[in-house]
C-alpha cells in the first residue's frame, strides 16, 4: 500500500497559540528533541474515508493511556479532537487517507505535537490477501503484565523493532509478520492486530492478558459484530489455530481488514465475500 504525505498541522501543546499548516518538507522538529534522540513520544494513525473518521474516540483514549504510561503530561482530548477534525476536513476530497498524530517530549521538558495527513494511493492493493510469516518476539505472552516498564500496550514512537521485523518478513518473500510469544502464542502483527474466524466465532489475542497493543480497529469491529449477533472472543490463540481457521485477518486503522492467505507457507482459507462484509461494516461506522 502506497501513501503520499500531503501536509502537517503543527501546534504547541504547551500554549494556546494558533496551529499552523506546513508543507511536509518544512523543517519543524529540533535536533535536540527527545522524540528523535530517545523515542520519548506517542502516536496514533487514524483512518479517514472521504473526510469521515474511523474510531476517533478509541484513538484518543489509547493515546491518553500511552502518554500516561510514558510519563508524559496529560493530553487535553477536546483540543486534540478539534485539531484532528480540522485536519480531516482538509483532506475530505481523498477517498482513502490517514492522519498520523504525534505527541512527544522536547529535551527541555517542553512538548511537541503535530498531525501529518497522507493519502492512500492504492487502497485495494491488499484486497486479494497477504502472505505472512511468524517471528519470535522473545518474550512471554504475559510479559506486559509482569513487567510494565517494557511498555507493551503503549503506542510509542520507538518503532524500530516493528519496522525491522516487517523488513525481515519482506526479505523472506512475505508481506508482513506476526509476532509469537516464547510460550507459543500469537501476539500481533508488526503494525496490526490479528483476528481469526473459527467454529462460528471471531477470535483475537486478549489485549488485557497478552503483551500486545490494544487495537482500535479490532475493538470497534468486535462491537459491530456483536451488534450483528456474531460471537466474538478475546482469548489465547495458538499458532496452529491459524492454519485451521476459516479466515485470518490483520486489522489496522488505514489498511482496515486485510485478509491473510498464507502463514509460514501454509495456505489459509480466504473468503472474499466475508472480507468485503467486514470492511463494509467497519466503513459504515466512520463519522
């Protein structure tokens, strides 16, 4: 999936100064920023469908939680909501787009904030399914609960491990990777959550007990599925269960519901009609 950045809305979270839009190539971040030098910051990527926003409340809630976990000053949700709406309105002419919302600490304990807007140029590129491989995350499935200082479950700008895992997967001929725990359970994708369909139930690794980031798209989709009378379950998922599932998807804010067609070279069932229905269900919830 190809994206093209369009503009950046830059604002000072320490003051009430008027935010300003800039070209994406305009230099804005100080070389001394802790966001760059130490990875001290949090972010969200929000999907936009023709100006309508997917899961805004869930993104704001998760961003507040991540900021608190990282020890950043509390976010003012109403101000951020207003700025996100302003940014989304400016790209309402784009059928598929996104906003990358960043809140980070400067070296002098002040703060930086910006919202970068981008367009998705080939939204249907993943609709026929992707190949994934599994990679060890090197932690127990309950490491996030036992060792909270590892910041599992916080969406921070320290994303090098995830990006390198994605590169490893692509170097091995796959499109993406799914992390596994040392005790043999499925965790999450490099930039996504995982959902499987088996025996009439949609299942996903439980974000409350596993070392994963709670997914905004997964959470919203499960709410919508339950409203449709479908069974959902947050539980432990073994790798072998993926091979026998009636469907496997990676969920994220911009890619939405992406079908998986093979795991470690093993073919996985792919139902195009079910995938289309899931994406349509999610798209209708955008506001």
